[in-house]
C-alpha cells in the first residue's frame, strides 16, 4: 500500500527510516526512533487513540502483509524494526490486558467455551452502529462506514491466517481452514470476501485499492486492526487470535443484515449489498464452527490457552464497542467519523487529504 502521511514524530521518523534504509546515518536513526518511541509511550494519555503510535505500529505490521510502496521487502525482518515493533506491542498488549473486561473462565471443554463465548457476544450491545446504518445513515455516512471498515475488510481473513501453521493438527486447525476457505472465496476470486467488499466500495464511488483512505482513518480503527495483527503474528498469542476470530464471526450475521438494509434503503442493489448478504448466511454457520470447533477445540487441545481464547474474544467486543461509540457520537453530532470529511465529490483521497491537512489533523 502507499506510504501513509505521518501523524507525529514517531511515525514521521519511522517512515523516513523505512524510505531511506541502508542510507548513511541510518544507524543513528534507529537510535533516535527507539528514544522517541519510549518517550511517546511514556507520555501518551491513551495508546488506543494515539494517532502517531497506532500508525507507526500499523506501518510496521504492514511490512508483513502487502508491504509499503517503495520500502524493500527485506525491511520485514530488519532486527531493529522488529525491536521497535516489540516495544510498541508490549505496551499495546499490556493496555489490552489491563483494560479489557474478561468473564470468568469456563472449563476447558468445547461446549463450555462455546457457551461462554455466545453469552459474551449476546451481552454485547455493539449492534447500535448497525441499527443506525439500517435506519438513519446518509449516503455520506455509508461511505464513511465503508472507509473505516476497509482497513480490515480489504484484507479480510489475512490476520487470522497467521494462526494456521501455529495450531496443532486437529479439530481447531480443521475448523480454521473451513472458515478461511469461505473467506477466501473457496478458490473463486469473485467470491473472496475482500473482493466483494471492494465491489461494495466501488458501488458507492469509492476507491477499493488497499490503503487508499488510510490517511482518513482514526487511531482507534488502526488499533482494531493492530490488535488482530498482534494476536496473529505472535505464536504465543495463538489462543487470542482463535478467540478473536470466534467473536468476530459471532457478532457478524445479524449486524450484516442491518447493514444490507441500510444500503437498500438508499436504493443500492444486490451487487452492492452482496458482501453483507453473503455474511448473513455464511457467518450464521461460521459462528458455530468458530465457537465450538476452533475456540472450544483449541481450549480442549491446549488448556493453557483457554484464558487467551477468552481474552481474544473479549478484546474484539471491547474495541468494537469503543469504535461504535466514537462513530455514533460523530454522526449524531452531524460530524464526520473520519479524520476529515470526504467532501461532496464522492470523496477522492486528494480532496480528503487536503481537508485533513487544512484542519490540522495531520502533524508531522
Ligand atoms: Fe467474511
Ligand atoms: Fe465469516
């Protein structure tokens, strides 16, 4: 994806370093980056909403996905960058472990785990964004909704795929493969969920290129994506990524029916709503497989991972609740949920970026 615009001293230094790796003086640049990270971590009042630090972590993770334009692929395993990533990850994980409310642990058998996860999902009232989309959202708000979701949805399923080689041969791994095969379209490009989401974006006049709107997306949305990458890219957190996927699937089917309704209300047809319609059906099945066979099966096979399975699921719900609150607060106040509104031209990124810069939303 394109290199994002920096949002503060840490992301500016990191991006500069990524673009000039191997250049003279880059050893010093690592030193100053580490110092800046430590200072910023010590000073931030809220790491979840810290634009600079969440963007820096997002860029470091992106090296493991499709990469950043103009940055060498070898940067992925640069030990100095891994060290910076580990510092940010430690602080982020620590924050999640301290703040995400986790229910009492069930017995490590698949039925008890599934029951706990279903109860957790049922207690979640994160459906409010989907109700707003169904009944009230304007076309402009639908565009914003898609842009916010595009950070994950245009690479849908990828963060959970890191878990595949990390699970032992058995029920949990088979379940994960069954779900992921559907997410990737069962071998058919036109049915890949990331591809379907792109079609929905294009139906609203948006660009479906991965990362096209990255400069519009607030820290909390980046944090939601970063949490998946944190869990997916660390083998020790394989329980958390399994629980994360389970909670994702369990809170998908009904909200997607509301999203589809919201888009139809404005006259958008089946080709635009197909992404949502597909999830109403698919995730009603996926949630059963994910809760019982993936999360439950993993807790049975590796009881030591039980706490992290539940922690991963609870993290999805906690971050989603914050995201929903932030989005609804903006929309109900008649404001944009993006860092700056897209404008009336259907939202070119150039227009959006100019607006962001003019509003002082980007500081270098
Ligand atoms: Fe999906
Ligand atoms: Fe799914």
